[in-house]
């Protein structure tokens, strides 16, 4: 049930997501603090936040966001081609179309051997930082984080390679609550780039 308060929290969250590049979870918690609300205040669901983010982008970033999103998707495709052996899928804001130049790229790799992607980076002399992030089932997942230059944006972008077991791929493509694909492979991303006019 969307209340006026949950909508207000969602709009504050959206501003933090777009202006500071925060992920949705931390942005929701920061929104509560900024609004002086107790930490136990019920948080808006992701659908409400996504709607608020899209609205914010439309109002304040309509001139710049399409070009920034395209640049991030092109960089994501470069990394997907590099990591093609690990069945990469793009997820998050870059996949869903709500990313700006402050957004990071999240690629989910589905590996026979969880160490194989790491070995591939070492073999190609890519500097990375291992970390643990929250996966798509809410579980802890290993991620290999790299900084990669976007030629179009002339900026370093965070690219996070999230390591999943090959078996996880089966449930990964189930549509979300709105019937959309929650992530896409290289073919799907290329199709998105072809269908989206160059800004």
C-alpha cells in the first residue's frame, strides 16, 4: 500500500540515487535519516522507488541521461564480450534504463568454477578488488570490482562482476513483478542499443 509518506521517502530516495549514484538500499536508509524518520519506518518498495527515479530523471536529467545511459550500456557490452566465456548478464540500473553517469555497471557471471572469472582477470593483467555484495536472492555473492574508462563520458566507471554458480542461471531469467526480464545477455543488450535512438 503506497502512503503519502512512502511516496515522499521514494522521492527523496530517487534524488539520492540520481544525484549521488547511491544504490537503492543505502539511498532508502539515507532518505529516512535526511527526513528525520525513525530507522524502523517502513521503506517504499522498489517499484515505487523506480517510478520516482524515472520521474526525477524526466524532470531534471532529460537532456543528459539518454546519452549517459547509452555510454554505460556500450561499456557494459565491452566487458560482456571480454567475459563472454562466463555467460554474462547485465542487471541493475544500466539494464533497466534508469542509470546516469554516476551509476555503476553490474554484470552477473554464471560460472562452472567460481574462481575461473578471477583467473581470467589475472591472466589479462586486470586490477580488481574482491568484495562481497548482496545477490539477486538476497544472499552474499562474491564480486570482482574494476574501474573502467568510458570513452564517451571520459570518466572511470565502476564495473562489478558478480560471481554466480552456473545452476543459478535457471531461475535468473524469470520475469519480475511487472513481467520484465530482470537481466539481459549480450544479444538482449545489443538489441536494446539498436532499438534506442542515438541521443
